[in-house]
């Protein structure tokens, strides 16, 4: 069964996928669409915001290096990518997938590229949660018997 992803979801999957996994799956597909650069891959920085305890007031945590690019397929579809780090090839592949997901290739791309990347990400999250759960310590207090 092929899942359907909205653009926000597939962009997140592509941005968070390990570069070697995205590269391997992309090369296995054998696609080589023609495109023109709207914005060639460029490296910059973005401010990362955090919240104390996950729910508190937002604060600037620091900057993170990002690579971004935009391209246009011959059919007119535009693809964008923002990925953490300095990997221009990953940004280009993510932008190509973004653009191609707006064509009739969305089904095969979802099944052969996005679903495996999403499954790998979920497995890694489960493994990390399991490892963290094994180190959980429950603290409690005992009544001291004072009157």
C-alpha cells in the first residue's frame, strides 16, 4: 500500500534523511530529469529557536549551517530544498524530488524513495526511545516518620 504525503511531510522526510540513504535510493531510481537552476545550492546559516522545557517562552538557541537551492523542471514544476549542513548534492537531490513529486512520478517516488526513508527514520526514533527508556530512573521520597 502506498502512503500519500503532503508537501510539508515529504520535505521534512527529505531534509532529515541521512545523505547516504537519499543518495543510494535516488541513484537506484535511475532518474535524470532535465532542470534549470533558479537558485544554485548555497551554504548559509539559520537561527534555531528553542523553548525551555518544550513549552516555555521561545529563545534563540544558536545558528545552524544550512544548504538551500531551487530548481525548475522542463515541465515547469519548481522544487526547493533546505537541508542542515553543507551537503550541496543532498540539497540538489531533495529539490529534484520535491519538483518531481508535483508530476505523475509522485506515486513511484513515494513508494520507492519516501516510504523507505520514512520507515528508516521511524525505526531510528524507536531505537533511540528504547535506549533512553532503558536509562530511566524513577525518583521517589519516603515519609520520614516525623510527628
